[in-house]
């Protein structure tokens, strides 16, 4: 799989609305890597896979550590861009 060759970097932002929220922006490739790690990719139809694009995840402050661990477990690196 080419994800092992290309370094994937999830962008992390501190949100304004709601105050203190955390946002993660994933490219299509990063989204696929996360879905594969979670086992969701296999459940998707070919059409769903073809239509998949980049994604954004918004969390409250207290849930960010859990998501960051999932992203890391999926082999993704996080870059904070405030």
C-alpha cells in the first residue's frame, strides 16, 4: 500500500466556534488510512469508496486525546497549525 511510503500529516487547529474546540483536517488518503485502521473501510461499497474525499473532525477539548491516539494508531502524524 502506498500509504506506507507517503508520510501523512493530519492538520490540527484550535477552533473559535465553539471556543476551545479542536479540529482535525484529513486528506482523502489520511481518511482512508483511519477508516482502514478502524475496520470501516471494508464495510463500504465501491461507490462509497470512490466518492470519499477529505474530511474534518471537530471535537471538544476533553475528547481530543482519544482521537489523537486513534490517529497515531492508524499511522498518522499530527501537525498543530493553530
